[in-house]
């Protein structure tokens, strides 16, 4: 039996029919700016269009969504990049709109599940996944289970404290990994160093050309990622680590070398799991959402 995966993002919604280990049909629509019920309606329409295109029956929907989430009540507590999603009953509303059972997962956890089951960590018993982009997300997967924690906060690795008293994070605390190692964090440092606004594309180009200021910024961010990974390994002891996201995949080989150097330095005298780059790209969230439903209904 097939399932539908839905990946809800701040700017776009992807829906795909997942059957026999692959996406059979996929539909992408813009995320309505009105938020709330308009987003639910757009997800339902995308799901129905994907089902029609695939020409198969489906049993359930898996929804990957930003959070934090209330899994017990099927609600989005709030979504920073989507309007009118405060304590929103997303599962109930989407079930009403589609007539299908809906299983919800945090979007970063969904991507972690996809890389664990189908991507760079396929075949591993346990996986620690980190994505570094405009934010830092991730998750820990053991078998078919994603670590959520008692309050659904498990896997919020972007908000581990790396530098007490450091830059303020969007979560309101200081010195989080997300405030030190992401694209916006590097852009903030570039503004201070170059005295002008600079996007990550330009910064990475300068870094790859050997500019000393760009190198200092990018390599420091990479070092923070390596230190964080080493610390997380000591907490979770995974078999494999997977690193993805726009920063990790686009900054260049020297960035990845610094991540590895820092990671291995802080794993000295410890058993060190291999570190792989993510393989599934932009479909990781969609695949992970579909896998969430497939696991819940016993298809996997």
C-alpha cells in the first residue's frame, strides 16, 4: 500500500506518493502567506494532485513540518516562518481536508529518518543527522524510531550552547550552534569584517579563492560544527553521522576538511563514527515524511 508524504516549508509545499521505496509522483505548490487553514487547503490539494498523478490508492499521509510540535495533541506550537500557526491543530485539520489518517513529524527529524533508511546511512542501526543551512537542525534515529523526547524537543541540536555569552540566537538564548555556524551567522560576521553586506555565495567564493578574512569566518563556522558533532556523538553514540544542508554542501572541500579536522580532534581517544555527506538533497524531508506514515501503518 502507498502513502503520501508532505514536506511543509516556509515558501513551498511538496507532496509525493511513496510506493515500493520511491516517490511515484510529486507536486510542489507555494506556501500560502495567509497561513492557517489556507496552508491546510494547499497541502490537501497538492496531496490529491499527487495521488491522481500516481494513479494508486494510498492509506495515510506523513507530514513533515517545522515546529516545535505537540505530538500528543497533533498541533504545531508555533512555526517561525509560517503565519497563523500558533497552537494550530494541523493533524485534525489535514485529516478533515483529505479523509486520510495523518502522522506528523518534525521536518529535521523526517530528513534524518530518510537519510537513515534510504540515504547516506542506509543499513546502519543508528544515525545522527545534522543539517547546516539558514539554521541548524537534525535528529537521532535508532532502527525505525526517531528520538523525540518526552516533550517533543529531542534533536533540537541547533540550540545546544557552544559559546556562553556569544551571539544571540533566534530562540532568545546566547551562543547556540545556530548563532555561530549557519549562513546568517557567517553573513553577520562578514558584515563586521568586510564592513558591507555579503551573502554566503560571495563569501564562499572569496573563501575558495583564499581570502584570509573569508577563510577565518568560514573555517571558524566549520570548526563549531565539528566540535558539536563530537559532543553529540558522546551523548548518542551513533553508528554513522550524516551532514547535510546548504552550507555543508556548498562551502567547498576546505570547509568539510575543517569539519572533519575539528570533529576528529575532539574525538581523540574515543571510537569515532564515520562522517558522511547527505545524499537525498531536497527530497529528504519529503521522503522522511512518507517514511513516517509507512512505519506507523506497519508497511516498513
